[in-house]
């Protein structure tokens, strides 16, 4: 009867449905039974989907965008959006200031966040179920692994750089030097 409670319940079930669909995609991806549907999409359209998937009420407060070029990328829309969402989720979870910056140009998309340097190599964190035992953040340690696998399927490179207290996780969709 209470309208506020009704809205909350609807939101909870919508979120659960999104999570179940994400886990189904992940399971298909890991079992290699997922057939990719490649099409050309502007990055801005993919980002709108990510925004919907994230269900963050305060997206604009937490996430800033610097789209130098609204790149057209040949991707499986759902999987690539899931990769970007996982990058943003990780960046928010581990950011020291709870802010994330998304940067896109014609060659790559990067998700940047402030924080302490990684304790181990980037390759270490791209393995499945990897988390630091003493960290407070929750999760299964699959985020970077899933992103890496989605990049492999798309023949993209997943790169990491740390500079001046900022992490840059990048998905490179054009070869180095390509325009």
C-alpha cells in the first residue's frame, strides 16, 4: 500500500534482474557458449547503456566524462557495455575520492580513479577470483578478469597505467599509431 515501499521494491527487483542477466552473460562468456553480435556503436550510446545498467542515482556527481572523440566501435553491445560497467564499478569501489573519470578518444576508452598503486602486477589482478585478503571492498574478484576476457573476444587490448596517484584502466580498440 505504501507508495515509497512499492517503488523501492520495484527498484530492488529491477536491480536483481540486471544482476541475473549479467551473471548469465558471464556464465556464457566463461563457458564459451556466447555468440558475439558485432555492430558499430558510438561510445556515447554504449555509455548511456552503462549508465542505465549501473542504476546510480548520483552518476553525474561521481562520474565525469571527457569524450575527445565519440568513437564508433565495432562491438557486441551488451558485452562491451558490461566491460565498461565493470571498469566503472571497480574504479568507484577502489577510488580514494569516490570519483571516476571516463576518457574516450578514437583509439581507446580509459577509466581513471585516484588511489594507491596496485600491490601486485596488473597481470595478477586479471586472474579470476583475485582480491587482496585485507581489503574492505566486497566482491568476487572477477571484475578485471571479465573485462580482460571481453577484450580478448573483441581482439582489443586491456592496459593499465599508474601515474601521479591515478589509475588508468584502458580498453584499446585501435592498433598503436592508428587514427
